[in-house]
C-alpha cells in the first residue's frame, strides 16, 4: 500500500504565526520586567507619600490635640512644639509628643537619610504666627531630592489653618 504524496506547500505553522508568537512572548517578558518590581516597592521603604500622610494625620488628630477632637489643635502644645523645634523652651510635658526632641528627624524617629519640614499656614498661604510663635519648623527643602507633602485643615483657638508636612 502506498501513501499519498505529501504536499510540500502545506505546513502547520507559517512564518507569520511564528513572528506573532515571538512578538507576544517578548511583550509579556517586557511587561513582567517593567511592572513586577514596582509591586513590591511600597514594602521596601518607608519613604513616599504614605510617610507624609501618616505624620500629618498623627499631628492633626492626636499629637497636637486630643484624639476625641481630631483636627482641633491645642494651642499651648502647638506653639510649644514649634518653639521647641526652633531652639526655644521645651513644650509642656502634658503634650502627646516627644517634648525633648530638638529636630523633626528626632521627633518623628527618622533614620539618617530622611527628614521633614512641618508648618501651619493661614488659609491664604502665609506661615501662621500664634502668640508670637512662628508655626514652621524643620530644615529647608532639598533641591536635589524628591519631596512629598500632605496637608490637613486644622483649627487653633477658633481660627482655621492649613497644616503642611513635607518629607524627603
């Protein structure tokens, strides 16, 4: 018994099918290489927007006031914090933050590479002054590093202000 002659032009895979398959494979590999490392980035460091957001929330809801009255800042503790961080007298011991910290890095327990600048502004933009204390503390912002910020609207003695935290 003889088998029918095989047609030499009938193939199961053409060159175009092979090119499409290789192209899709390379696209998938490029996607995995580009996006998988960024999935784990939030767990690798404490820097970024979440740090500024956490500090702003902590200051505005419990450290500078009472947790039962969030965003309502205690005037003596608020002015005491900024006076303390700017080289003045320590804040009252009744305040809910480290009343012996001299820098924002020490206050927020940063490692040597991170720091923060904290300020309270009038709603129209200028740095606020309460009872003669300018409400701004921390080093000047770096020009060569990325800075993230978070802000909250707070109240001090009936006045409305904007708490701004910048972290790098």
